C-alpha cells in the first residue's frame, strides 16, 4: 500500500513538472519562432528599401503632353541580384498588369502576385532540374513581401522579395528537439527526486500506520479471551433453572451483546492480519457448489424463521463453448472448482447471504446463483450472484459500501423490530468480503434499487484440472 502511494506521489511530481515545463517550452518556442520570423521580415524590408533606392528610372515622352517613366531592369537589378543571391534572397519584378518580367529564380513560381507589405508564408511547387524525371517537382516554403513601385500616380510594377522558410524551420526544429530532451530529462530527474522525497514523507505515516495496525491486532487478540470467558459464564448462569425471569432476560441481553462484540473483534482481527500480510490463504481445490450448499444449509434456520425462500441455482455454461477464441477446455475439468481458501470463501458467502436475509422482509426471497462459463479471453470464470427482494440501497450509498465501519442508515443498519441492544452490523462485513475477493484475484459488484432488492455479484477465476 505504501509503495503504491509512494509511486503515485513520484508520478504526480513528474507529471506536474512535465506539464509546467511543457507550457514553459511552448512559450520559449513561440517566442524564438516569432523572433526569427520578425528578423526575416526585417531583412526583406531592408532589401526592398535598397532595391527601391537603386532603381534607375527612364523618362519616355509618349505624347507631347504626357511624360511616362519606365525602369531600366538590366541596370537596376544587375548588382542587386548578386547581393540578394548571397543572402539567399530572390527577387522578382512584375509589370503593372501582374506579368512576370524578371526573376532570379531558375523557374517561375506559380504564385499569383498581390500587394503585401506585412509578410506572408507561401507554399510553391518548384521544378527539380537535377532529376532525370521531367515531371519531378519539389515543394518549397517561402517568406515573401510584395511592394508596389510607382512614380507619382504611375504604377511602374511590383517588386516581390522571397526568403527560404528553412531559415526559420531548421533552428525551430532543433530548438524543439532540445526542449523535448530537456523536458524529458527534467521529468526523469524530478521523478527520481520525488521518489526519494516521497519515501521521506511516508516514513512517519508508515510508522504510525504500523503502530495502529499492531495495536488493533494486539487489542483484538487480547479481547478474545475475556469475551469468551464472559460468554461462557453467562451461558452457565442461564443454565441455572432457579434464576428468575428478570435475571434471565438481562443475561440474555448480555449474551447477545457479547456475541456481537466477539464478531466485531474477530472482524477487526481478520482485517488487521489481512493488512499486515500475516494471514496467507490456504490454497486448495474447492468445489464452490458444495461450499455454497453448506453455507445455505447453515442459513436455512434464519430463512425459515423469517419466512424467506432461500434457493440455490447452478448454471453450467461451459458445455456450450467447446472452443472460445481458439482456447479449448479439457473434458476432465471438475465443474465449479477453483483454487481457493475454503474458510475465507465460506466467510465471504456467509456474510453476503446473511446480509441478504437480514434486509429482506418476511415473505421475500433470496436466490443464490452459481454460474460457470468460458471467458472470451480464455480460461474459466465462476460467478456467484446473491439476489434478494429486500429494502435495497440508495445510489448515494453504493460507492461507500466497502468502506470500513460504513453503514447506510439507521433504518437499514438496525431492524426496527429489534431492541437497540439487539442491533447487529458493525460495517465491516463488506470490507471483509472485498478483502477476500481481492485475495482470490476476483471482483465484487453491488447493484441495488430501493424497495426492489439488491444483487451482489462475485466473479472468481476457476477451472482446476484434476
């Protein structure tokens, strides 16, 4: 139990640290990436300004009253093209109508021209001339700025400047790898440190729990002898025919309370030994049908006294599945058998059946159904259902039924027809049932509806081959 808690604490330390580091790394990554994009955009704007200042305009007299301008492309871009190429920047010049006139790209890009000074990331298809396949193309990402060049009101053309996007993606990808490695190393380091710190934190809790568990075990063990002595003396006094009715009634109340305290002490002792691992199940081949028959025989007197029908039904579905999911079952498998501790299972089903009888009104019924069937994942499963037509349990109480000392409410915990001194139930029965089922690698489930009844389902692995 403490090791599981220690593992959970270490895992929580590592998880919280990893989440915080993830948020931090995401912020760092976005900041660095945006910084790289802004730096490229600044470079592109700077190139645009340089190219615009170096453009050579030539005046052309188109008519006596109209003077137009044109740009000498060869003289304007000869030096700028060489400088831009050194910085991995490509230039394109478009006519006022959007037609490509001049470009530093080896092949024109199929990207429509539009005015954009803010900068944008575009995807282009580029012909791969190094390949022998004439249809070979490659996809490239570019960061582009498009500037409109005009003289007065006359638009002379459009200048588009492009920068390869790998200048952003390459350092961003490397940063992401470094941050991921850092988060992983940090999470592992925190998990290791958390494992050590959780051990330090759990030491006083473990010591207190061990002391409490030892006290419970010792107190329960020491109380058994006095309780047994009191019960023996009371029974001896009740055997005296000369005592009057008032004394006999008082002694009977003492005997009932003593039996109740004795059961409580036995339950506490069982749970204390169970928690400490002192009690080890005595594994043997147990015919579950025979065990249930014995349990029901012991409970028949109680059922008859309350006029409750108590029945056992056996359902063997194993014969219906010769092969399930490719897993076959030998014919010599003993029906309804499993490796288990006879005493613990007897205690388990005695608790469940007695609970069903206790909370079922007169004239009702309690049915115990034992079913054997083949699991879809292979193997044999034994399932026991204890169904009653009793007062039921509210939905709010169902999640707490297996808590120790938990009782649903006074109306369910105590029979209204009994005196307070006759009240039974300590709230440990289902906690003991859960512990026994977990010892046998099984599962227990409770379904209930108020005034309709309760069904307790116990599922155990079975199938012993003789």
